[in-house]
C-alpha cells in the first residue's frame, strides 16, 4: 500500500500534560521531512476545530517557535473533551477530504483513541485513503498495551517533588498530612509519591489507590498506627478511591460527555477525610489536607527529561508508521527493553486495543492495601529521572548540663 | 560593650520556607568564624527544644552536610508554633545560662520576633549578657520594616510557575479557574501570581487580596465580565479575603496558640466560591478551584536564587551584628538600594518593631479591588528571578476551502 501524498492534520485532546507539545512538535518535524506530506495543519481544540474548520497552518512556524512550544506545558493547539457522534465523524471525514488531509494524528488518552477508532472505521467504509494515528498522552498512565504513557513521567515528577517537600515540612511541624492525587481509574500517579522516600522514616507512609477497595475504618487504623510509631503520618490518596461496593469516597455530580465524573478541582475528599480523622483520633491532632491540583499536569518546570524525549519521539514514530508502513491506523506503544540502562522501543498497536478502557496497576506493583511494591519503584524511577536529594542534620545531642 | 565569649544557640520557628535552612547555615558559618562563639547548638523545635533541653551540636556537621541542608526546604532543626509564657521564658533563660549560651538566633516570622522580644526583655532584667537576634523568614512577606522577607521570593516563584502552568492549561480547556493562595493577613503571595502574565490575555485576570474588602457580588460580576471578554478567567484569591465587616469569606474553627485561624490545608474557600459561580453564572460553566497547598513553602525545586542567597546572607549578618555591634538584640531588615541592577543592604531593626503586627501591601502596590499595580511587579520581579517563558503557536489560519 503506497503512502498517499497529501496534507496532515494534528489535534490535541483531553487533559494536557507537561510534554504534550513535544509530541506535537515531533509530528510536525517528521511530517516536514516525510516526503509525502505537503502541508501540516493543526485543528484548534481537537475534533471541535475539525468540525468548525478552525485549522491553522503549522508550516508557518519557525523551528525556534516549535522548540519553545515543545518546552511549554498545556496543549498549544488547545484541547477539547468531546466524544463526536457518528454524524459528526462523517462530517469530520468530509472536512478531511475537502482539505486533502491524508494523515491525521490525534494526540490524547483513551477517550481520544476511541474518537480516532470511530473516525477510522468510518473512513474505512469510504474509499478515501486516510492514515489515522493516535499519539498517546496521559498523566494518568492508564492506557492499555503500552509500558507507560508520555505525560506520566513529568506528572509523577511533580508529585514526587511535592512529597519530598512534604517530608521535610511535616517533619518540621509534625502531624497528619493527606495529599489527594489525580487519577480517577488508576493509582499510577498516586503511587509515584513513593519515589519521595529517601530516609527510612520518610513518607508517604500510606498510599491508597483505586485498584484496592478503600475502607474508612482501615484508613483510620493505619493512620493511627503510623502516627503512634513516628509522630507524623503522610498519606497519598487517589481521588478515585472507592469502597468495596465501588462507590467513590468523594462523590461529585458533574459528568463530562465521556461519562467521567469531575473529581479534580475540588477539595472535598481531603477535607472529608480530615474531619473523619479529627473525629476519630481527637481534635488536637494536627491534620492537614492538600488536594493536588492542575499543577500536576501543568506546573511550569516539572517536566522529566526522559518523558519529554519520549513524547517527542513518539510523535516522530507515528509519522514514520503512517507514511512508511502498510497499516492505515494505529496507536503507538512504548515497550521497555531494559531498565539498567533504561531503554525502550516503540511499536504500532491496534486502535481498538487502546480505546475506551483503561489499565489499572497490576497487583505485583502493589503491596497490601496501603503501599506499592519494590517492582513499582523500579518501574517508575527511570520515567521520573533524578530527584533532588533532601539532607538532614546529624542530630548529635549536646550533653545535658 | 565587648562581645561575650560563649556558646550560640539557633532555633527555627513557625512555618518553614524553601530557604529557611540557608539562614541556619549562614548563622553556623559566621558563628564558626566569629572568634567569640565556642560551640554552636541547635534547639530542636525552637523554643520547645530549649525548654526540654533537646539541643544538638551543630559543630559536628561537615561543610558538605551543611551545604546540602541549605538546599533542602523545611526546617532542618524542626519547627514549632508556640508562644512561650513568661514563666517559660524565664526557664529558657535558665537553660541559656546553664549551657553558657551567650548568643541566640531565632529564625522565624513576626510571632517568633515576639517570642525573641519577650525573651530579650527578661534577659535584660537579669545581669546575664545575652545577645538575642531574630533572623526573619516568612513566605507571607508580611514582616514590618524590611523591604521583603527571606522565603517570600521562592514561594512567589512557586506561585508564579503554577499560574504559568494554569495559563496554558486553561487556554487549552477554557473555563473559570480559581486558585486560592496562602496569606492570612496580607496579599503579597497572592499578588505574585501576576508575575505569570507573559501574553496580553494571560491570567491571572483577577487578583483578590485581604488588603481590600471582598464582595461576593463584585467577584461574580468581575468573573462574568472576563469570561465574556476572553472565554476564560483565571483568578488568584488569598485565603484571607474578608467582607467589609472583616469577616473571613472562609471561616474555620481551628486556632493556634498565637490566635491564628487555620485557613490552609482545607479546600473550603475555593469550593464555596465555585458553587457560587455555578449558581449565579450557570451550571454549564466549567469552574475549577485549586487550593494551593503546602507546596507553596516546600515544593522541592522552587527556590529562587536571589532568595536563597539573601536568606544565607541574613544569617551571617545576624552573627556579625551580635558579635561586632553594641546592640544586644535586634532583627535584620533588608533595604533595597536599587532595582536595576537589583541591590540590597542589611540593617539592624529593633525587635519590637517587627514583633507581633504584620505589614499589609501598600495601596500603591494595588490597582482597584482586583489587581496589582506596575509598582508591585517591579518590586516582586527581582525576588523571584527569571521565570520560564511560555510559547504559543502563531495560529496562521488555513484558508477555508
């Protein structure tokens, strides 16, 4: 199957990451040198921009601008949370035809892979030769097939640096500190807090992820035990924790068009659990809760070098596969070849294997109901990169006089 | 008045900062080379460690450890929020005598200056020659007399980098974003969000500080206007905003021993104002609230170079004043000599001028009820240092076909 000659279109969708623009720039670079792609267009706000024909010419961008954009968090093409209807997908295909778009690169998570999958099915039913690739990104790290997702390493780095700070802060003024971390369906990002452990008594001392059922009684008992042993307790808890019946501990009413509950951008879970702790362990206990916010995916300066590099490369790989392989559609997966030295390769995956469903943490990465395993630390460490080192005084006591 | 020969004691008190250990190390360094200070002790958890005689020997620390500690956020000596009684101050003086402590350096904010002031008065009534200096630190930047406070520049840098991220994140997925920033009594840290403005339509679009009365109606009208004009609205709001009667918009019951309400570590204010916006502007409006947490004072990697350097130097200056001047007590103030190039000098201030009361932002630094002035930006910029630059695509439209 010869690669068609025509234009390429790029869209960004879903929650942005620190490195989503690395992938954008990777696609643009590779498209420019592909030999078959004439113009490189960007759709503003993903599929919405396609439907409204809000397209921009990425060929107009200088290399310097592209490099600066690659280093900037947020979606430079702007993003969208929209699941197109079948009718809208047909309209999108008509737009592709009218602009002679033969290559579509959709940068997003599992919802975006689903959009790409539906688009590709409709295109497949017409005789229009369209190459449609999903370029993965998500701070949640919950895409199937791939070893890990571009965007995760940087968000994990932000989380780890925050817990590094909390370790020294709560050691200064002891008490219980709850940190609510993003991750609706999977605990990957919450688990990354464990990378902040440098001294044997460092936190997080307890880690709760959605992969195991959350028991409020168990939580209170865990905190009480750690507090008694260490005089302080730092807790990492996923926004998506739920009871044995699957009911979220923090309920919220807002639902997006993919059926996702809005959990982020509210301090409810942390405040609620603080109140439980004070009621059960005594009002004198110092309890503080932080709900890590959008800084997890956008704090300027948190990008992991490995993550940035991989996000860039995965954009290039998508273009190579679209222009040099026989497959008209696909997503890109990362395969880890070795951990020491850290080495990966990239591979095409069927869109339907990545679409819609998410990937929870495997049980081998967890330990009991409130911790991660050594295997998780080994998995996550290279993605986050070298972390700053906390130092302590030696605390040599002065002889009492 | 000849400087006495004896030991020095250092304590850290109040909320830690990114650079509070720079001041600690500055004191240790200067004490070691003072010629009159024999041993340098640290009190664990500030005045509490003095009363319980939990003292450590800082002379045992290598230079390498001290340098690493200086780069670590949190209080390496651990901190305390405690206002000693008169009786406890007398007990503390007895401890100083017993350990031949002739020099006390208390690193903290206005509450710590008050503790130092009380201690110095009691020491002054005895014939014991004690030099007692307050070494200022606070992310709130609300100490009187000084141009600015060590700790502020780094916290302001964290806030600015968070808003930089929000600017690109909310531009990606438009809506209203509220960020609640620390600062009970003064808006300095909230105001630092304005440093994130790089493009003309960048946020924060609205800034609310405790120096002006907060009107919920005015707030809703402001947000509605910005949202209508730009399609998005990023708001910086201090945790300490209050109505015209002085009543806090977010009320909380917990009070520490200095009479301070606990406002941080709860998402109540942001969640409350989100609900107001949804109720008044329509439930379809995307509204998200983040309450910036303890990362503001502890995120590992946010230290401003200028802030770190000044925090170190102010520790050295305190030792020089204690050992080489005639004044037995004081606090250290920073005087800004010039802004371009940025240059400061350090000066002794009377303890009582710094103790207890705080310094709000001057009206010249504010603009109306919802913004800061150009004078504030000029004031804050050198303290925070160079920020990362956000880049945008040129958005050259593709001709509709």
